[in-house]
């Protein structure tokens, strides 16, 4: 029976907006991790059949099929094709799902999944250019233009999260990320670029008092607003890539798989509150996998806003110590189309470094969607 395994996973450092990666074109940023993937694995790039690449704002420098452009910029043979994927924040996690499906179906023997976003060079909402992306029928159904920040406020209110709880979670994310940096846990997964060797968003020494000074963004504090820059994911630049193939192909090439794609699912939920779908996606993944919650040794739930993983934790009942053990997007940053691959790269390395058999990743996505993936360490 055909399967889909991850043989190598690498990412760029995550750069702050207008930070160390701001001068790097997103095609070149993508090409850098693709070359690094080949160098680390030793694979002949001619073996790669397709590059499946997540990218949310596919305009300007990120248009014209950035996947194909990145493969060519990386020096891959012209026989290597590329396709760009947009499932909003989960775009590169979806790329992994597409690659796995193609491998299992026999469409590929070798593929690369990953993604990129340069949010400095191609800011969010560049693609709308003042235009309406929803249309009359959508608005008739929902009577609202969905906004993720407003959705985060809605979750905080529904689940009863106080600002202090959210800020404490944010500080813990930074503390865990700082500890991971200090311990060298990210070193093996990062391919330095443009003089940047580490994720730039990690802040040390933060306090609740300091976060309390930040102004809420989507709802006034005197009206109960709790979401601000400090408990939200950071606008970032970054890319990540995973080399995937069948176990049979890995054996033929003399490569050792790290992990297998055990289960891959999607879930949809209310597109207005938008950010709750990781909860049903996780439930669906566990049910489909036949695994119990206790079988999962590490969970990665994207920290788009602090209420998202906190609501997930409340409903799923997972061990909080196993959630985002190396910090999340609040500390490390959230380069939209590259985040799924960044998170999965971090998860794969964490599982291997700690002998964790099963890991689960899930992300909230625009439109009220979520991917969930269970990996099995080999």
C-alpha cells in the first residue's frame, strides 16, 4: 500500500515586518528553502515531480505561480513543475495534504510541499485593492464582512477569556520560544538567510503590566475589547518546505523517512466568528485516525490570536503542557502562506528530537475553515 512520508523539513527564520528578510523577494525566499531542502537531503532535484506551494496574497511579487518561479529560481530542472495554493492561513498545511494525496494516489513518487509569505513586501489585503471579495449573495446570507480580529473578540467573549488570561498565554508563548532558542532547538530546522539566523519576533522580559498598556484594536477596551498586538500573531516574512515521497521511493533513494502522514482532514465552521474550526477538525482527525487524545504527544495549534488555542484547549481537553511546546505565532510570527510549513517543520523536528510517536497540527483559516494533520514518527 502506498503511503506519504516526510524525509526532510526545513524553514527560513521568521523575519519581523520590515526586519531582516524584508529585502528578500518572496521567490528568492522560497528558492532558498528549496535549495536547503535538496542540500540537506542529498536528493537529486530531478527526482522532484512537483512543488506545491502555499501563498495567500498571490498578487504583485507573489503572483504568476510563485511555486513554479521558486523551483526555477532554486535551480531545479525545468521538468519540475509548481502549483500555488490558497487556503488562507493554512495554505502550506494544505500543500502537505495535497502532496500526501498525490503520493498515495500514485500521481507522484516525490513532491515538495511548503509555502511562503512576505508580508512586508506584499501586505495583507493587497489583492482586494478596495474591491469586495464576497458579493451580494454572500452578504445576503451572513450580513457581515468577516474580520479575523473581530472573530477573536467573539471567541474571547463566548469562552469567557479575560484580557489577563490572553496576555498570560502570550507571555508564555514568548517564554517557550525564547527557551527553545536558548536550547538550540530551532537550529537544526532553520536555514539562515540574509544574515538572519533566528526568528526575530521573540521578545524577552515581557510583563503583564507592559501588555496592559497596549491599545485594543478591534473593540474598545471600555466596551470589553481584549485583543491587541501583544496577544495576536505577528506580521512576518518566512518560508518552509517539506520533502515528501512514498516509503518505497525513500528506500530506493537510500533516504530515511522522519514521519508518516497518518491522517489528514478538513473542517468548516461559522465563517463570521471564523476561527473555531480547529476544534471540529481535531475531533474529526482523532475519530478518523482511531487514536485517542492521550496517544498524541505534541499539539501545534496556530496562535493566530490567543483565544484560538485557548478555546481549542478548553473544548478538546488536551494536556496544556503538550500544546505549542516551543512557542507559537504570537512569539515566532505568522507568515500566512508559509506558516503551515513552518509549524509542521517545527513539529517534525520536535517529535524526532523527543521520540514522540504522534503529533497533531491544526490551524484556523479564513472562511471558517481548518486543516488537521496527524503525523506518526518513523
